[in-house]
C-alpha cells in the first residue's frame, strides 16, 4: 500500500448502525493495519444512537488502538456529526469521511488519499460515482438515481460547481484548510457535502474529483424516507444559496421559523448561524 506518509483521520458518522458498522470497521482497520505508512485513526462519530452501535464500536476498540469515537447524545445529523469530527481532528495531515454502511471500501478511500500527494496538490479530493472510470458494484435504485440527478441539476443551477457527484460520501481534505472552512459549515443534514464544497470553492481551494468504487447497500435511511430527505435537502440548498447572497443577514428575523421548519420535518436544524464571527463567503 503506497499512500504517502501523512497522518490520516477517517471519520464515520453513525446513527443507529449496530448491524452495519462492525463490518465497516473490520474492513478499514484490517486494511490500514496491513501497511498504511503513516499515523492513522478511524473515528466513529455517534449521532444520537439509541441502539447498540456504541457497544459494537467499543468491542472493536478493545482490539485496536487506532479506533476512537465521539459520542454526541442528541441526533445532530450527518452534517452535524462531521462538523464536530472535523473540528476535533483537523490537526491531522488528511481528514476524510465515509458512510457507516461500507459502500466505500477501504481501498477505494485510500486511492483518494493517494491523490493528495499528486503533483497538482489538491486541497480536497472527492470520489465520484458518475465519472467515466467509476466502478459501481451495486447501483442505487432507479428512483434514488432519479432523485440524485434532479438534486445535482439544482445544485449546478444554484452554484455552478461543475462537479459530477457532490453527494458521494468519500472525501479527503487537507487538515490545514479545515479551520478556514469551519465558520461556513452549518448544514447538518445530507446537504452537508454541498456546503463543504461550496465553502472550499469560495475560499479558493482546489477540488479534485476522481472516479471511485461504490457498492450501494441495503437498509439506507435515505431510501426509506426519500421524499422527506429530498425535501429537507432542497430546503438546505435554498438556504445555502441565500447564505451566499447579500440577503441572508436581512432575513435574520426569520431564523426561528427556519429552525421550526427543520424540526417539523424531523430533520437536524442548522448547526449555527454561519455569519456569526465569519467574514464574507467570498473573502480569501
């Protein structure tokens, strides 16, 4: 395994994942132990779990000094969990994240980490399921694919990122840039990925999108609640567009309504007002 020698933190947000997290941890810990040349840690960010996820994580932790966890008592969403993980582990050279279901296997993520030492020295490397050269061992359902492409079209219309797949949960960041991104990360739901990429682009950081390997897993919470998840993600994209406009500050009296809407939809509310203690999104 030749992935450079930089220290690496892998964040895995988990909400009630007792049935899937064990296999994912085994995959990552075994693969990294087989030869990652630098310091590394796998971090499970427990997000309001009410099942035995903690018990499973502790069982694996007893056999590996490279496994840590963060236990957040309240459900704060995937984005909220990742924001906390990024804040705590930004001292690593590279900080990455993947989903708890193991859709991105360890070798696929480490191939993205390798890109960090490429001559072009990207600041953010993201996996893509929609680029030529990607390998989909098991595709999403047609309904999920349709919803995904509609969402992508909206994101492209609003932000013009020219990124084929913003939502693939296989991303690697240089630790040194995270402190500049944190003040602008506030979306706690599944639109967090767009929040991250828009913030990185606004700061002038170079984003490299690469084909990846992916296996869709059964039991997706998004699939079970597709309409509600899609609505929440759309609202978050609209909110993000407003944040990156001159109008968001003028809408501050509506902030309680914003929170109420998220709670009524059973979604994690925004982590914080990203305009607090933050400069303009376009500042470099």
